[in-house]
C-alpha cells in the first residue's frame, strides 16, 4: 500500500509500505476512506518535536472494515467506522469514566495517512455509522475522529452551556470546532479570537457571535470589555503555547472554566496566579471516543457540518503539499483521499 | 482594645490599638468571641512572605454584633455571627456563582486577632447563627470561618462524593477538615497523608479510612497501590508547595479532580505533565461564604465537630506563644480568647 512518512522536519514522502495485518485477535484492518493532516503533525514538521527516525504519519481516520481478529464482536467487514487517535479498551475504570484517551491499555495511533490501517482494540475503539454514508458526509465523519471530538471535549471541559459566554483562543480546526461545539451545547455568546478573515467567517458560520482580533493581554482586555468586566464563563484553549494558556486563564472569570486541548509545548503555569484566578482548569488529550456516538448521530442527521474545516482536498500522493499548505496557513485543514 | 501585631518574622506582639468604628454604612462592628492563628499566618512569621510594616494580624473570627451601619439589614446588634477572610457583597455575578472570595468588591480581612473588628459589607459577609451558641460550639463556628470552609471547598473542588476515593495531601487544620468534608460529602474511602501520630488520630476521627505516611513520589505510589493502580478519584491539596501540588496531581487518576487550597508559594506547574495527567484542577482562596449557611447548620445541630482542630487555647495576650506553638508544629491550631 501507499503511506505517508516523515523523514525529518519539512521532509514528508509518500512511499510503498507493507499492508497492515491482524496482529492480535482484538485488531481490525480498515481501508481508509479519507485521512488528513493534523495541527499536531506540524510540531515535528516544524522541528519543534524531534523526528528520531522515519515515522509513519497520521492518526485521524474513517474507513471500511476489511478484516477483524477472532475476538472482535462489535464491528464486522463492510462496516463504515470511525475511531480516535488513541485506541482504548472502553471497559477499564478510566474509560468508563469517559477518559478513553488515558485508558490503561491506550495505544497512540499512527500511520493512518495511508490506504490501510491496523486498529488495535477494535471493539473499544471503533464506532460504526448506521449505514454507508454518502460521500459528502465523509469529511464530517473524519473531523469527528479528532478535531471535532477535541473541540467538543474542550467545550465540555470549559463547561460551555446555556447562559454562558464562551471565548475561544485559537482559530485552527480545533478552535473553530470548539465554536461549533459551544453552539451545540447551548452557549449564549461565543467569542472567537482570530485575526484571519476566512477563519472568522467560518467561526461565524459555526456559531460565533463576536470576533476579537487582539491577542495576549489585549485580547484578555477585549474579552473583559465584552463581558461587563467579569471575563468569560468558559474559555477554550486550542493552541498549546504559554501565551495562549495565559490568555485563556486571564480571560476567564473567577469560578469559570478553562478547557485546554492544545498540546502543551514549553508551558509553565505560575502557581500563585493560577491560585488567585479561581478558575477550573481541565484538558489534555481529548477522550474523543466518549463523544463519538453522539457526534456520529449529529452528523448522520446532518445537524452539524464540521467537515467545513477541510478547505483543501488532495490525493494521498500530494501529502507533501498538504503539509506545506497547513504549515504556511494557506489551508485550515487538508483532507487526503487514498 | 488589645490586638495582635506582627513587626517582623518571629516578632508578634499584643498591643493597645484604637477601637474600630463604622466607616461606611455597610460596615458592622463585632466583639470577638474567639479568634485564632492560621497556617497562612506562618508564611510571614517564617519570613517566606515579607512584613513591610507592623501589621494587624488575624482573619478568622466569630463574635457578637456591637453596632451596624445605616445600610446593614441582615444582622443586628446582639446577633452571633460568622464571616470569612474575604468580605464580599454576595450580590455580584461572581458571588452569585459561589465565588465570594473573588467578589468584585472583595476586601481581604485583617486584624481579627483582637477584641473588636470592623467587618465591611456586613450584609454580604456575615451569617448569623439561629441563636446564641453554647460556649462549647464556639471553636467549631470559628473553624467554619476559614479552615472548615476551606477544607470543605477543597473537597467540593476535588469532587468528593459517593463511590469516590479521596486522598488528602497536608495534615494541617485545612487538610484534616478536608477529610471531615469528604466524609460528609459521602466519600467511600479517604486516604489521609500524614506522618504525625496525633494528626493521624484526628484524621481517623474525622473519617479517614487509610493513612499514608510516605511523601512525594513514594506517597503517590502508595495511593496508587491503594486504588488498584488507578490513582484516587479526588485529591485535596492543602499545603501550597511545589512538592505537594505535584504529589496531588500525580496521585489523581486521569479524569479525576484535584482541589487545591494551599496558598501557592513559588509553584510552577509543568504544562506538558499537567496536560497528559488529564486531571481537573480547581482551587484558590476558598469562597467560604458559599458554604457558611450549610456549615452553621451542621454545627448548630452538632452533626460535625470541626472545633477539634483547636488543640491549644490561649488568651489573646499569649499570641506570641500561639504563633510559636504552630510554627514548631506543637499545636495543630491555636484558639485565642479575647
């Protein structure tokens, strides 16, 4: 099969790789219907994370089950399925509490920018759609695999809901889908923090009521002005930098909630400021699996259209261009067709 | 009147000071029935916080209303009242959400280690008991003013409740009352982390089911062993040091809750570890006012006895001895009688 490999920062290649096979009786093999490039793939691409060896890329996936191991009971060949970037057993105490990304048997996915993929713990990890989806729904299901699930978790962690003002730091796919999630969860007012025209427009389509273009402490001040001086009830952090985290904490009113899902890079939170902020802080790698049944239902019923974050579609063979477009922020998110 | 002043680290004196008077129509003057020394008073006493000028000490108080300003409507002379270390209007959006310690008009209390005290925003700050309490209830009401309210908030922030295993880092008065609060909130199992025999005994009286004597990563390992490898659902941090915070975060299972109330000193939380911990983190200066009606009711009905944390009682004139006893950990908490 063909698959994407990263050799070094900036060096992404599509190569012949061995077809994946069932390794354990809990595995499934899927034929990818679509895959994509994640904002987190840009950390190694930009040299912020090390690339120690040529690495199969990709952790977002939707596709059709080709084959299952002997112990797999909940999905079968021919099913259209969605999973998340952590495989999970969905039965341990951590999974049952809704934190499947920290399952005691969690396995980080990789190599799904390819034609086929092996999915460990298939019963716990994969959720099938009610039937074979129309092609135009595939981008939305693919979004559910990570960026929608992550934005949704951030909105839940930020306690977005009726009567709440939600601010969103970060206008990448996760931040934009955090806007969509806050809307679905009933937030009264949603402030998208973005200085990019096209992203502002998508934020408004997804439900943003206000746009703040300032960043850092100026952005905090703007949110305070919009909220009677109190700060937002809920703030979603979807960047993963020190500045973004402090912007999120400072834009939140005392007793409010920060939901943070940007993978933290060189972040250090000052204890005393955090203490006196009085905020709730919750985040981490999103337990996307918790939300998949609900998200699949919303997409199947065409009540949400998160696939709009894919503003560029390329064949798998064009992966190098896909990375480049996202690196240069020429695309919000690139869908790859195998 | 007589009142306690701190001149410098280790230098505490009882002096003649002017009687407080009504300054604003929202003030009340109370005659202290009892006051006490707080663990947080030890930070300046030990030189960790600066003492820039001679400072009136004390922020915990119960007493009888002597006089009220023209606008005060909810308490009247003769009432026995309890307030918290932050005066609050109890009407702003932050107060109404239960975060009175961060009221937009919050005033940090001081100078209640004295015979009389001025209480700003009396209507919002003070809560009267149903009648004049017997003398033996006064220590418990005094505990409600800070250490009980703070331990209670920590337990609520840590989401202590039925079916939960709660670990408590810190065996000072707040940690011990965190144990009591977790018990009242219905926790199934309560692990007190303490290496002091007398404090372990009090923890058990308050409801601890297990004692862990190890600290730091060894303490974390011990909590994990007691919880099937998962970590505690809920951890209360009641110390305020880097080691205690990391111990609390690491002892919590993914998706669990850390309630932290130790006033942070030189704490810096590593973003990446916090991210992958997947915990909920909430704390800060406890909004004791939120809990006062409930706590007063529990004490009035003699269903809890938080006053047991006072293991030494001295006259106000013995304040220097009181500070010394707490500094040397010869007393958990010292009650001062005016």
